[in-house]
């Protein structure tokens, strides 16, 4: 069974950058997505990447600022986050995709515990 572990979260000033990692133990993962959940809000799609590295999708709210990538040799998926805004604050989680809509959390499983990102204004 695959287990996903997120890392790289922390406190950063608005305009700063962070790089999150999602590392899988066990068998190689297929397509993976990142979601985030802010306090008092529903889980929100952030980005998705196919197992081959392409295609990749990014939510409109992060397009041009965040980039998802993967390293199959390391069995990991990264999320480079630049020009961070206070509204990017939340717990970021990765999960394995299996479905027909990359933006719907119901199509994901094997969720990691998440890593907290806090962007101060």
C-alpha cells in the first residue's frame, strides 16, 4: 500500500516562496494531485500531474505562481509556490488520482496528513 507524506510547509511573508514535496513509500505512484484547505473552508484543488509528467493542471487561482512537477526516480511530486499571498494559507495535502475529473477531490485517495502553509501579510 502506498503512503504519501507531505513536507516543506512553514511560515512565509507575502511575496515569498516555498517548495512542497509529496513523497511516496511503497509502490510507484501514478497521477497525483495537490489540494489545500483553509480554516473554515472546503478543500480546494491546486494542481495535478500525470504519472508521465504531462499533462499538468493548475487551478486558476495559482496559475502563473505555482508549478507542479515530479521526480519518478525519487517517487515524489513537488509543488513550487512563488509570489505567495495570504489567501494561499492552508493545509496542503497530496493524494493519488483515479477518476475522471482531476479537480474533484472525490477522485483521489491515499491522502497524506498534509503540511501547513501560512502566508503572513
